[in-house]
């Protein structure tokens, strides 16, 4: 009789919402899946599909552990775009969550590759790295992964492939902290045509208007918080994304502005900011969004 009730669908959906709010993600995913099974055409189906993927992502283990739940989360989130793409609000949330999930899956592959290298299983390490390159081409870890690939080829005695990987690395990631060492390694191989960092020409400073408009600010893609530690906030954006030391970024959770961070260190796979301000009673958390401050 319950399934015939006019409130059956909404009751099942909000049961999932309650579990999600209580961070009981296993129970939440069961409720969302049940709702979608019995009420696939309900107006809340798009949101339920998104929350199913989000719940699976939340209950997934860390990147150093088995990623079955995270892979299932990616599958369910992609269903949002395939089945409910016309719902722009939900589709946008799904795309943002997919980017986060893919970054975490890429990190898993990179950590496994590093483990295999420590175990001197260089071919196995490169197999995982190649999977990373093929499936997560936008990952912020690709620079570190390419360098690791070059080192693996070198350890395997495959000099030509090592040289090719080192050359790609210094060309594509000239600002990486290991780029100088990679150039030295190419020189040891006898390479003479080694890409060098470009020196930007000195140009006189331009006068800027007293009040710059938001449109005058440089473009910067949106990122997210990877880790927080005391007053430091680690984010997934790097130099190639436009991040520079001293730059200020606003931190958002949903549409709410949480605070502002100032960048103090830009590394190959992540950047570090220090908290400058926080909204009353708020703390910065993992997966909060970061965008260029307009202050």
C-alpha cells in the first residue's frame, strides 16, 4: 500500500536527504536508489540521481584504498548528464562533482604507481600512469605522473622513451619544481636540444585605473579545497591554472562565501594558501570551491 500512496515518492526521497544530512551515506544511497527504482519519472528524479552519486563519493575510501565506491559514484553522476541533462541546475552540480571524483580517482592511480615504483615494479607503475593519462587527461597530477613515467623508463633501461618523457615534461611543465632536474637528466643523456624556461621580456608597468572592474581581472578556472591544516588550505589549482603567490581566492560552499585565502606556495600538483578571513562560525572544509577574489 505504501508504494501506491501519493506521498510514497517524496517520502523515500526525503528519507535519503535526512540520511545524507546525517552523513549516513550508505543508508542515503539505498534510499535514493530505491526512489529511482520505483519513481524514475518523478520530478525529483534528477536530484535523486545526483545525490546517489554524491553519497557514493562521500562514503568512498581514501585514494590509497580500494576505489569501488568512487568508480560507482562516477558512473551514477554521469547518468545525470545522460538522462537529465536538460535540468541545467542539477547537471552543473553533477559536472562539478564529476571533476572532483575524477581528481580523486587520478590520485589513486598516481599513488598506486608510486607504490609500484618503490617496489621496483616499473612496468606495472607505468601501466597505472598510462591509465591515468588516458582516463583523466585534465588531472592536476599529470605533470608529476609524466615525471614518474620518465623515471620508470630510465630504470627499465628504455633510454629513448625516458628521453621522450623527460622532454615532454620540461616542455609542458616548465614551472614544475623538478623541471630543472629533468633538464639535467636530459643533459646526462647527451641531449643538446633541451627546452629551456622562457624568460619573460621586461615591459614597463602600465597604468591601471583606480578601481578595476571584475572584467579586468585575469581568467582563472574554478578549483576546490583538497586539504586543510591549521591555517593552511591546500587546493588543486597550480601555476598552469593561473595561480600565483600573493593571489587572493574566495572560498564558497554552495552559494555561501566561507572566507578568503592568500596563496603562499605554488607547487607541481597543488598550491597552498593561508586563511585571511572567515565568515562568523564557519570553517573551510575539503571540497569547498575556490575562485579568484574580486576584492
